[in-house]
C-alpha cells in the first residue's frame, strides 16, 4: 500500500484554499480540506472528491474536533498544515465595533495558533512536517476600508 503525503488545508470553501486543495489532490496527496460551513464540506467531498473536516477558527472545540478527525483520516500522520482560512471585516476602523475586532482576532490569530499547537506534537513525533501560514496581500499593501 502506497503511503501518500498528507496535508490539512483550512479555508477551502473558495479561493486559495480550494485551489491548493485541488492542486495537491491532483499531485497525489491525501488532502484533508476544511472550512467552517457544513454545506461547503458537502460540495468539497461530493463534487471534488476531497476528504473533509469542519474547522471554525472562532471555536476552539471545532478546531480540536476537526484536527482529530483529520488525523483519523490519515492514520495519525500529518506532513503539512496549511493555515489559510481567515476573514476580513471591510469597513473604516472607527466604524468597526470592538467585539467584531475581537472575533476576527480570535479566528485569524488565535485560531491559527490553536491549530498549529495541535499539529506540532504530531510533526515532532514524526521528526518531519511543514506548517504554511498563508497571509493576505493586505499584510504588506494597504487598502481603504481594510484596517481590521
């Protein structure tokens, strides 16, 4: 039995996450595609043939549950974690409620951190693994109404 490379990619409902999931799948990797919306998981599984898990970065229990389900699908192996899922709140900074900023920080920072901390012990035990942190272009290019 051939042992495939394994990758867990978050934010696969569209864009970079979906494109990467399909490209890795085409190259023969065992892709575990995740997103927060259950309906999107159905599409990824039924239409794209990807294994899927639900991970909502704003919910630590969802992160842990989704990660454990991913490990079950890979037999406990994880070669690459691709933290890609995130969202933005387009608005002038002064118009964004503080609670909205807390929510985006929970997802886009603490969620990634939580998932990364779950993956590291697996990779340390394997003595191999990679973590990709995929950021937005907004990390270095300013745009109007994208201060959050």
